[in-house]
C-alpha cells in the first residue's frame, strides 16, 4: 500500500513488523506441536499393530477391484500369532507365527510353508521408526472422524519428492490401532485404500488364530526353501530414503499340466529366484533376479499403487515391483547393473 506521508508509512511498516512477529511467535509452536503430535501418533500406530489383540474384517480397494479379508492378531508372550483369511474368490488362509507363515490352499490341498520377507501387512504397515520418515515426508495431523464405529484421528504424510506416494492414516483414538489407510498419487487422487468395516480390540479368544482346516491328511506340504544370500555382485540404486532390508534366494515351484488326466498333478519344476528388498518404512521395492531362459515379453504395468517392470539383462530376467510411482520403478530398473567378479 502506498502512503503519501512518509511518517505514516514508517508507522504502518513498524506496526506490520510487530504484528507479523507476534503472529509468527504464536504460529510456530503450533506447527511444531502439530508435527510432534503426528510423530507420536505414528509411533502409537506402529506399536498398536504389534502389541494389541484384535480381530476384524477389512476391505482392500485397488483401482476398480475390491477384496475382503479377515485378520486376527494375538500377542502370546513374546510371540505374534496372526491369521489372515481371504473371503473373496478362491479361499486362502495364512497362519503366521512370528516370521513363519503357512498358507492353506484348499482347492489344491496344499500347505505352503515360507518365511515372511516384508513386514507391511495391514494394519502393521509401518516397518521403520516413524522419526526416520520426516526426512522424506511432511508429517502432520489431519481431521477426526469415525471408522468401523470407532472415533479416529487422521495423520497425513505428504511426500517431499515425486518418487513416493502420499498417505492418510486413520488411527483409533483409544488404542492407536490403524483402522484405515489411503494412498494418494501426485494428483492427490486415491490409488489404493484399505479399511476395517468391523473390528474387535482387546479380549480375543486364542482359538481364533488356529487354522480353520483341521484335517490335512493327504495334503501336499510344500516348503519354500529360502536362504539369506550375498547379492553384492548386483548394483541397485533405490530412491533416496529406501534402505536395503533383505537379500534372499528361494526356489519357486511351477506346475505344468501334462494334459493326460485331470486327476494328475502335472509336472512340477523348480527355478531359483533371488530377491533384494528395499523399504523407506512405508513402501517396499523388490528386485527379483532369475535366469533368463524362459521366453518373456518386456514391459511394465500398474495395479493400483503397485508398479511393475520386467526386462531382460544379459542372461538374466529382472522383475522390479514396488508400491511407488512409475518413475521410481523405472529409475530403479534402469540403475541395475551386474558386476562380474
């Protein structure tokens, strides 16, 4: 604003400076407090998923697809026991005891035994110290609301770059348990969300984490042989903030139908696949490496928040999968090099 009188201009300028200073003094602590409160809530969300007993039904929405599951979690002494039931489509049941996972596949009368590789199953999606997230996300408190009949507080994580998604997490006010998680792209559109529709927290009968299928006589027990491995010969550059958390090698079974009889199980072959896993505490990126003897078509695809790139490199086939935007997956894929010893 232009003033005709020089003295009046000075007075107005000084008044504005004083007013701004007072406003800044009042606003700054509120912003800091908001950020600190958000970090405290994230820690509570992380702890609640691991330490509480709960059982509930949740819906997972990815693009135009929806899937309903039921999860029951029990903390028995120092052991985490969890049962995940897929309620839509072909029945599947996963029983986890700490890092040991058994998957029951009724139509194939098979139990798959394997080790847990990543620790990001809803509602335990926070896999790192929440204070480590602030370097790559702006963390702040969101609105309050209700999810599955519970009063909730939202916390918002906005990415500081274009190599990760944004998130809004809704936590139960009473316990801190995560009840809803939404994933946002650069246009602030929801690309994926998962939410409890019914949840019990507290006194959960331990029998509810036992397998529903009690008689597996005659079933095929398949052990996914997985071992730690040194993959230092492969150079991979993940986005900033993503740390390497696993290097494993496993045998994957492929069953081919012989066509002679529907009653026959077909011919089972095994192939060796190596996996390097990176995580920033919220999202994970996996690089799968295997011999490139099979005939495959290079390309990329997206499923909700998941982006996938498959390509051949020399004698190997590489598959890069991650809960990050397409540019981040392509950047990781293009960075991969094999250093011959």
